[in-house]
């Protein structure tokens, strides 16, 4: 290790020092704040995303209180309610899920898992985080401007998003659009890094079809994001122009409250197309990293190779490609030309096939496995349950005739929360329980984790499964209250109260998780290296937890795919990717390694 | 107790509980009041296909967790791929998907094809109320333009269009529809997106300023049904309500006779506030008022 830590006398680096030496951080500021190490950037992303996610969690409590007990909270008025749902949705989708999966897990895992020393453009990578932080701060600022944040719904549909009948039309919408534009700028800097690193910086032997599915999922999701976010970017800029300079990109002639406005000739549907051209790939930007991660969690904790690896890779690629051809299934009742329905119904239902294959292969990996019911495995199983449930309700909404009665009802709310709220969050929890020791060297507390798991999984299911039936009944979404409505029975209100109570309990469980995260960093059981006995490279670094540059003097050489678990003939039930073929059995190892080390040669 | 057994049982409970809830839930769709029984049938088909898959996957997973959970000495099978099984599963999934898609697109074809004999009405949305327009005796809706919208002319009808003079305008009152007659609903908005949604009819469509959208249905049950707005339209969204009254043909005709036409309304407007009207509008209104009185 002397190679890695220059002594005082070596403060002027001689030419023969490896390049990796030259950019090691030298001060506290460059080590922890303006840091170019992807692992530190990942933690910065994760903490920021978690913090803003907490704001969104509190907003969800407020809206649930209003829905469960509509006459009890005089401080919530209809405008506030719309602001809560809007900010909750936008924060969760963009600033939490996208940022955490790509900026958080992407940064931490890509270089380690492909055997690279770091991202290929570390400085741009650092900028990516700081622009993201700026975007979050602009978003938060909208809570404090006159009129408050926008209440246009997370879809921000014009014309109402910029007209006075919607809260936050004064300043909130401007800050929202600016924040989104900044987010996209920041994301692009990070995203280019993730793609180029996967393509260019893989270590020797790490072919594309040896990469762990986690990397595949994040890699393809990043490509989707790089292609999809620009549509949102131009949409945001055009709406800003409509709002500030009174251009009419999205604004036809409008009479608002009896007054003729200064707009003419624009088309509100144009925004919807731009939004969903981004918005549907966005679903997979969140889902694909989840697919990848959950594959690795299941394989590692079931001690069994992922079933049908190549099919899994191609399914990820196929889903990614198809996700650009389905956007208008969000618009069956938007008033677009109804003939589009045939095309988008077909593409939407076709995408179910590769998605179903992924589900089968996860379950078939459990079959004939050696299942360790660890916390990551429990969360992976819970993911499959909620993802299948949310996926099949997508088949309802993807079929235009079924979508007609259900669109804009609570069925839609239940569907997308199950499939892209609960399911990805469960993967994130599983991933945190799995990789926490890699980051901190300690395990998360198991008892607290079990409590967190059961309350979150069963609670979330109890919240969202019955909610679909409110949608069948015809309860529309984004309603401040139902009031006296003929066809709504009193029992529907009872169900709403039940959902609210469960939501508050599930929310509380997340505070327990947060406590566990902090407490275990100091008091958790020391994990030792590779506590899950995993094959992938991130657990095989010379230093544990890995340090800047990841690999010490030499990068690892990869000999095998990421799923050599329980290989017949091998004497341990996992073969790390960098384990040389002549090291597979103990007899061979003893020849080379005097101590017969369990760890592979580095 | 064995961990695999506990987790497996919970999964069984989730699958069985979901099915039991589905059949026992008091929350289900409102009784149908239109011709769109096919839509309900499609939902049932989708429920069966997806429900079977859901229960099968969860129960199989429960079995795996119970049967293959770790104990001393167990070792997982090593089987990277099983092409045959993967193709079988892909094929079966495709069959299931086609089973939903094929009837789905057939019904969609009906949904977007308006029958020849459908009568036309117009629904106009604004923050936060509904207005309705009938074509009147000539059976043709007059043209409209947002630029024409004013206090006196809330529908923005073209005052020079003879087709519009006998249009019947309903503001601040219920929409009436005759039983068992197909109706094509033209949808227009003055300000932001709205969506004309009556749960019992199943059909709905957004209303978009700058465009005229449509859907069609046939009311099949006499009654009064609540109209909701199903597209977020600002702070009053949840309170944007109205009623549709479906009645027998005779009652409908009787009601329709009593409603004012555009010509009558603009005549009244001229008499009340004639000095603010532009000459063209006044002239046309006077003209049509005369014709209206002849009728």
C-alpha cells in the first residue's frame, strides 16, 4: 500500500509515479466536497436525493391526511393540495429516483463493477453533482416565493400550468421549469460519463456479455435518459417562453375567466407529446437500473447463476428501444388523433413480452437455488410481487378501451405508484442493505431492517392494492375532496381513511430506516470483506472499503461472467470474476498460494 | 420457525388475499348506463388473463422460497440457460398478450367510429363549469371562435353564421339526452384542459382549447348522472360538476322546446346592453331575433 500513500518527502510527484497518483485529493475540500472520486460523488448524490425525497415523503403525508380526513385540516386548501401532489410527484420521479439510481448507484457501482479506476471524465462528473444540487436548491426555493410552488400536477400540462387558475403560476412554475432544465444539464454531464465509462474503461477480460446486469441496467437507462431528457428540456424552455415572453408554442386563443388572453395559434398537445416522449422512457430510466440490481441481488443471495443471462441482457436492450415507441399510451383520451391508439396499443402490449421474460427469469433463478433470506433477498422478493402487480395493471391501461374509463382515476395513481414508486424503492432498499458494507465496512442492523422490510412491503401493498378499486368506482385523481357525489358510497371514504393510516405507519418505518443508516455507520457490526460472498468485482478490491482509484497498483483481470455461483466442481459456492481458471479448486490454489487463501489472487 | 416457510406463507397470503379482496370488495364499477358493455367485458378479460399470471407467479415464488431456502449442505443447481423453457414462456406470454390486444383493438375501432345516425351535441368547458349546445332545428351546429367570446356571447358563436342562430344554449343547467339514441359529443374548452367524465357511461375524452375533440355513446338507462372533470384544470378542478339527465324521447323533446336559442339570447343581450355590442353582432342578432319570433 505504500505505493498508494505518498510520504511527505514525495510531495513533488516524480515522473515515474503512475498517473493515478497525480489526481488523488490532497485536502479535506477536494476529498469530501469538491471531489472527483465517483464513489464520493455517488454518496453526495444519494444524500441530496434522500434529503429532498424526505420533503416529498412529508408532502405525501399531508395529501393523505386531506384525502383520509377531508374536513379536518383547515390549513390545507385546494391550492395547497395541488401543490403537494405536484411537488411530491416531481421530486420522487426526477430528483429522487432518477438521481439516486443513476447519480447514486451509477457512480458508485459502474467503475467498480467494470474494473475501472474511476469515471472517464472525473471533473465533469463532479460538476454534474453540483449542477444537480443547484437544480434541487432552485426547486426548494419555489416553496418560498410569492404564490408558492406550482400546483400544475407533475405533468405540468399547459395551458393551466401558466394560467392564474393554478397555484404557483406566478413564480412557482418558472422555478420548476428552470430547475428541470438545470437538472437535465447536470444529468447530461453525469450520463455521458456513465456511458463512456462502460464503453471505454472496462478492464481486461470484462466483455460486454460478462458485465453484471446492474451495469447493463444502468448503462441502457442512461442511454434512454440522454435521448429522452432533451425532449423535456425543449418543452421546459418553450413553456418558459410562453410564460415570460408570451410566445404561443403551447397556447391557443384562450378566454380565461371571461378575459381574452394575448395568445393564439399554439397547441397544448404538442407539450404532451414532448413530455411523454421523455416521460415514458423515464419510467424505464427508473425501472431498468432496478431490473439490473434486483437480478444481481437475487443471484447473489440465492447462490445461483441468473437464469437466462443473455436473454436478460437482450430484454433490457429491447425494452429500452421499445420505450421510445409507446409514449402516446399516456394520451389515449387527450384528444389526439384516435387512430394513433392502434399503434400505441400494439407497441405497449408488445413491451410486456420482454418484461415478462425478466420476471420469469428472476423467479426461475430462485427455483432450485440455495436461497438465503437476507434483507436484500427479502426486498428483491417484495420487488417481484409489487412489480408484477403494477406491471399487469399496466396491461389494463395500455389497452385504449380499458384506459378510457380508468384514465385520470385513482386506478392510474395506484398503478404507477406500485410499478414505479413502490417497486423501484424496494429495489433501492435491497441495494442499500446489500452494498452498505461496501461503502462503510459495517452491516446495517438486521432487527431494525426486518421491521423496516415487513412494514414497508406489506404496508405499501395495503395502500396501493385497494386503491385500484377506487379507480374502478370512478374516483378521479387530483381531487381535493369528493364532497357529496352520488355514486361514491360512504365506504369509499372509510377505505381512504384506512389508506391514510397505513401510509403514515409506512412513513414512520422509513424514519427507522434512516436511523439505522446513521447508527450502523458508527455502531454496526463490522462486515469483513465480501460479506455476501459475491462474485462481482466491486467486492474484490485490494482495500476494503475501496479507496480512490479503486484497484491499487494493477487493475483486475476478468476471467468469467458475473454469475458463477455454485459451479459444479468448485469447492466454494462462488467464483469471483477475477479468479483465474487455475485457481478454481483448492488443490490448484494450494500450489500457488502458500496460505491457501480463500480470497482470490489480486 | 423455518424462515422459508414464513416468507412463503406470507406470499401465499398476498396472492390469495388479493383474489379474495377482488371478489369481496364493495368497491366496483358503477352500474353501466351506456352501450359500452364491451369496455366492461375487456376489463373482465384482462382481469382473468393477468390475474392468473399474477397468482401463478406469486405462488410459484412462494413454493421456491419454501422449498429451496438455505439449509446446511444445500447447493444451488448450475444451469445458465434453458433455451427451450425460455422460448415456451415467451410464446405463452405472447398468446396472453394477443388475447388482450386483439379484442382491445376491435373495441377501440368501434369506439372511434361514430355511427351515421348519431345526433351531435357540444359540451364546452371553462374554469370551472360546464355549458352545452344543441344544433337546434337545422341539426347543424353554427361555427364558433374563441375571439367571439364575450359576456353576451359566452359560447363564442359566429354571429353571422345562419347555422348558429337556432343553436340551443344551456348555461348553468343540466345536459339532457334522449334514451337509446347514439350521440356524438363534440368537446371544446375556452381556457385549459378539462375532461368530460360520467363514470356510468365509461367513455370520456379531454377537452383541449384550440381543438374540437369528440367521443360517442348511446345512453341506455334513464336517470340523472353526475358529470366530473377528469383532467386537472386548476384549484376548482374537484368542484367542476354538472348533471346529465337521460330521459324518454318525449320528455326530452318537451324540455328542449323550452330552452333558449342563440338568437333569442343575443336579442336579449342587445336589448339589455345594446350600446356595447358591435354593429355586426347587433344587426345579426336583430335579424335572428326576428326569425326566432316568427318560429
